[in-house]
């Protein structure tokens, strides 16, 4: 972040200590009031600090598409603009300042306590306490934090007339209509706050940590380094490793329940700037309270130093990575704001916020939400699921919000909420919503949906940006046959050449693959944990894991050298991808690999090969749906037989290695792919790709649907409609020629896809 040019100490104020006197804890002068319409319009502007792919979606069009897809779901939503228009915007301020309309406000983000929620109430002084029979009416509202912490929050107001917003008081908790509007517009509130104050009221910095920070702040504040560089970064040993009080203070922050709560995480992501407050343990009872106050810039500084060491707690390691990404983006956004303030006419390219709808759903539902504490425990859990639905929808930027809860709608069990969100995503033409790989969703009526639970494994990278799929020729629709719901859509069916045209050389591929894997075990070749984790004596999964590596490598040989080289180049970093020479070594049956593995160059080549196989196995088996190497195995598929590249005459029964390698074309005989399918249905399954996601843009998704024909007694409706059971989804690992040919393929209509029978479903929400 760039500081103002006149600031000689750009880090001043990033971290400091606050002292709150016990005599300053009175809040009787505070009052919550509804902001006037003029002030409201000036405060709550249409603020979009970054650009997302959902910003161009029209609410009415989306509702119409959702209504055609799933009418019973569409009735639960309204356009987001209605929530913003209906928002009752309250701010907390001193009674004497209410006459002056606010021009800005700060928002508080905190963890709700588990006790019963208390609403603001009016207290009237008893008659006789004041002279002349006067009485005084004072509004008493519940404090969201300790009284001392709340006073520290109030100090963040830049002026006495600046307002404060926090949900428990600024939303009428007894009015369902008002709550629904406020929740739908929560992004508008937090993005427009001048700053968001994060109250970490459940942790306390001990005396050693406080003493270290007091000493450290001078070094940090007056450092001569540019503000975008971090003092003490890159030291050996790492600074946080050498300074245990600093490391313990940082780990204490990450252990706060704040970072486990779905609402808190959402509010923090929405904020333009942050201030964190942490209580201090002083050991001296002098009538005052001490707090450490630090900004998002100092938090980013701690995160940067913490990335140089491995956290003791695994969940902290993942948490600090995501937090560093968030605060790095906020630092860049603040830098842009400073540049615009210095030169308003400076042209700046739009800032893209990496966002994946399904990943946001999965991450939100992994976090905690309390629900309304006024409800009984069962209903409170349902309300928490509804909260998570609102958070995921709000984070998506899609212009829809949930209506107030209705007694006629489906119960807000977790799988029902996930179903709602996925159908909204599908109506918005989100490709990942068709390609989720978790367990099938189990609905409240006992049926099993064709939709699968979203997971963080559904895309390769959370920063991966995928375009919305084009409107399909035939509308995707969802309906029910009275027993279970289904989706009707166009499918592109792939061929299974091992059934019609088995390769007589496949046995030799398996033998060579087994020889290579045995050599890797014999010489303890290092690779990813997918390879090494089961290589201990008497490991129960060792036989099955060895078999999956052998079978996967044999299928790679079946696909050919060009395929192997192409896939390695696309799925592995350039420094770790297989070279042309290494591919030739492994694919040539004349090369003596037994001697090659004993050389340093050979060991490195074997490691690269194992790394590649690990990538296929890790991303190919749908682990999130409880699949394992014991339930799934690889098979080779080709383009539809109607495609010229997949006619019987073009399918090679050997794996020649032409030189030099060139980019495959759709008419190449190497247009093959590998998919991991369940062994249980190996003799009856078919593989299809929904036409909506056949484009090469989606080759990293689990777009291969494993289908089996519906049981005959289920019957088929009259007309040219075929019923299928969806047994799972897997990624289709095709080379460039295969993916290009698939994109040109034409899907067939009239296919209804049901979820699996309930008896076969395990796991899930």
C-alpha cells in the first residue's frame, strides 16, 4: 500500500496499544436510530472495488431462468435490489449527535455469544429520582463484546458524529422482513463502512507477548524499508522461528473462534480496511483495560513472516494461506485508492477478484453458524443452514436474495440449502455447479437428488476463473417423476473402445507398467504423498494403491506417448513436467529401464513419472464422494463414433511414437482420454459429458458423468426419452485433440438423469 507522499513514517498507527479507563464504560448516552433517506443514499453507495463475472447478470433474467429450471426453488428468491431498497439502515450514535446526519460509519464484526439474544429496551427512571417529577428515558441495548472492548470499538470513530453499525442492535431481530432485507444487503453495509473493526474478544495476549510487541513496534514503525516491504522478512532462521513470543501471539490470533465463523469470515472479506482489537493480560489491577490495536497492514505483515514457518496446527496453516491472499488483495486495492486520490484521471484496469461460486459454497458450509439463539436447538440448526445459504449467495455477487422464511418452503436442512444454491448457480450458467463431486444430496422427503455436494476439490485452484457456459440449445430443466427428481439435458456420449475393439497389446502395457512400479518400490523413488503415504510395512492399502498406479500407467501407455507428453505439460509445472526424451524411455518396450533406474538421471525421471501419475489419481478419483482406489479404476475413452477421429478404423491398437511431437488435432488417432470409473458398474456403465460443459474451457472439471440404465421396472415416459442413473462424476483427462473434438461434438437430447438409489448413498450432509 502506498502512503501519502507527505507521511514520513508510513507505518505509524499500524499497531499500537489502547488504554480504556474503568470510568469510561458508560454507554447510556448511545442510541440506535434510523438514518434519514438523504444520508442513507450518501453513505450506502453502489461500491464495487473489484470486478467479478457475476456483475453483469440481470436479476429478472436470472429469476426467469431459475423459474424454468426449478420453479419450486425460484419462488424462494427475490431480486437483490429489493433487499437494498427495503433495508432499514440504523446507526448507533450519541444522543446529542443524532440531529446531525452521519456521513460515514464503522462496522463491527464479532462472534455472537451462545446465550440468549437480548433486544434493546427502554428504561425509564423511577418517579422521584429527578427533581420536579421529571423522568428520563434511556435506551439500554446489549453489548456485543465486553464493555471495555466496546469502548475501544467506539474510539475507532474518526469524529463524534460518525456512526457505528452492528447487527444485533441495528437490525430489528423481531421483524423477519427487516432481517431478510438486511441479510440480503449485508455486502452493501460492510463494503460501505469506512473500516470494519474485528473484535477478538475470546483471546487474551499474555504479558510476554505484550512486552515483545511494545519493544517490536519501534523497530517496525520507524523502519527505513519502503512500506511495501516487510521488516525482518527472509532472515535465517525465520524471524518468527527465532522470536517465540511473536509466533505465539500470531498463533493465538489464528486460534480465535472468529476465524471459524461463517458470518465473521464473510464480513472480513467484504471490508475495504480492517482494525483488529485484542485484549491484553497486564497482571495489574489499576482500574484500566489494555488492548492491542492493529490494522490489516500489520496483520499482513504478521502473515508474511508466518508464511516462512510451518504452523504447529494444520488448520492454521491453511487458514493463514487464505488470509494472506485476502489481505494482499486488500493492500493492492488500497494502493489503487491512494493512486486515484493523487491523480483522479489516472487510467486503471479493472481489479478482478478471484472467485469460484462452488468453492465459496463449500468453504462457507465447512464453517460454523449459530442461527437465532431465540429458537429451539433443532430449529436453530436449520436457521444456521439458512444463514450459510445467505452468506454464499451474498458472496457470489449474484443479484438474488432469499425471501423471509415461509412455513410452506422446504426445511432448511443442509442438503436442501446446497440444492438451492447449486440450482441458482446452474441458472446463472456456472459450469462447476454441474460438476460437483461430493456425495449425492439427500432431500427431506427421503429421495436422492442428481445434484452432488460441492467440495473444495471440484476445481484445481480457488483462483481459477471459468467463464459461464453458453445458453444450451435445449433448455436444461429439472422435474420429478413422483418418486425422485431428475435433470433433463443434452449429453455427448463417449466411446469405450475396450468393449468393441479391445487392444491385444494392453496386456503388455500392464506388464511394463507393473515392472516400472515395482522398480519404483524397490529403489524407494520419492514422489508426492499420494505415492509415499502407503509405503510402510503391512499398510492395508498398499496392494490397492500399487494396483491403481499400475493400471493408470498402463492406460497412459494405451493412450500413447503424445498423450502422455501433452497431459504432463498441461497438468504439471514446467520444471516438473515430463520431457520428450523421458516419455520415449518409458513408452519404448526396447529400452532397459532396469539399468536406467540406477542412474541419478533415471531416478529423477522415475520421480517425474510418479508425480504425473499422482496428479491423475489425486484429481481423477472423486475422493469427496467416498470413492477410493478400491472402488474406482482408470479406463480409456474416445470421442463418439460419429466423430471422424473415433471411427473404428482410426483407433490404433498400438502406441507408435512419431517424431517430432506436434499438437494433436481433432482428427488425430491419439484423441483418447482416461477417466476413473467405479468397478461395480464396469460392464454396464456409459460415460457422457453434458453439452453445456463440453468446451475446452472446462477440461479441468469433473464433467464425465458415469451413467447406468434405469432399472426396467422404473419404466420410461412415453416419447423419445431415456432415463439414466448417475453413479458419479470424474474428470476426463484428454489431450488437446480429444478436448477439441469433444468441443465440436453434438449432444443428444431427451436424456433424464436421476440420482442413485438411497440404499447406495453414503456420507453427505
